[in-house]
C-alpha cells in the first residue's frame, strides 16, 4: 500500500502597485550593485518587469537611476508609442539609446517587458541593447550611438521605480515583479521565468521586488542584496495583477 501525503501550499493573494501618473513613486537607496558601469567599462544588465500602461503617450519612467544633472546612469521608460533605454556616460557628456518599434497597442493591458544590454560599452554600445515584450524580441526603430561614449559612471543617485526623480516623468499604470540582473538573460530564460516568481537566489540576480506585501510603505528585495524599496506619496496597493 502506497500512501502519498502532500501539504497544501499556503494561500497567498498576488498584489501589485498602482501609480497614478502624479508624484507617487518607489525609491531604492543607492548601492554599487545597482550600477552597471565604473566610468571605464560597462557590465551586462537585464531589467525585467510586468507593467500595465494606462496610456502610451508622453514620457513615463519605469526603472531609472537617472537624476537630472551629473548623476545619470541608465533609465528604462515609455516614450510616445514605444519603449526606450538610455545609457549615460557622464564624463563624456553623451547618452546612447535604443528605441523599440511602435508599441502603442500595449496601453491598457498587462505585459512583460525585458531589456538586455551586453555591457560592450564604447562607440557601438547601443547595438548591445535588446528588447523583449511578452517574451518575444521586438525590432528597434532607432539606435543612437556616440563615438565619445565609453561607459556609464557609478554615481550616487537612488534607483527610482515609476518616475525619474521624485515625480518627474511619472508612470501611469500598474507595476509588478521588477527584476534587475547583472547578466544578459537569453530569450529562453526570459520566457521560462516570466510567468512565475523567482526563488531569489538565481545566479546574476541583483535585485528583485515582488510587491506582494499589500500594505505598508516598504517593499522587500527578495534577492540576497536586500535593497529595500520605499513607497512615496500614497502609492496604491492593489490585489491581483498579471
């Protein structure tokens, strides 16, 4: 006689944060592991998130370590009808970037977004950027390189989720499952993990915010790095999500 005993998993309610396109946002204190350049060389970078843009108009920052002035490193944001990643070499005073093709149809629905940068640096840095939407690589409509670009700097700006700096160019919509990696995730890796939560110990995971707390003003980093995030200006907790 074979008896199989299973313990029922605990019941949890998935949650996410709702940003109103005003001054609510999420901030993470500066740390070396959140920077991907040292002024001389870049490191690989992958940013992943589930997001629900209520509109695809204007500029709306999703993930940025970019405060206007000299402390600009990288920013992932929506521009009218598209998604864009900027990398900034502060010493040279130049920005390189890549922009997706038309993605206006993303408005109003949940989508998984991943962008990778291979860390090559130099005059062709923008060529090392790849975008994935819902696990599928999407073409770029524009790549902006600069012969003067060497690498991002490691500045002291905090990491912002949902805006650029304290409410500037805010995101309007839902945000969930933000993941930063110091490796280039392949398309198959993105596809394999996009529909489920991570353990938090995956190789190369630099930061990971699940947004499952549902209450309070802080969000745990479920990677070993412990980059606790803080919610500002009555950022709204919501049940459900992608």
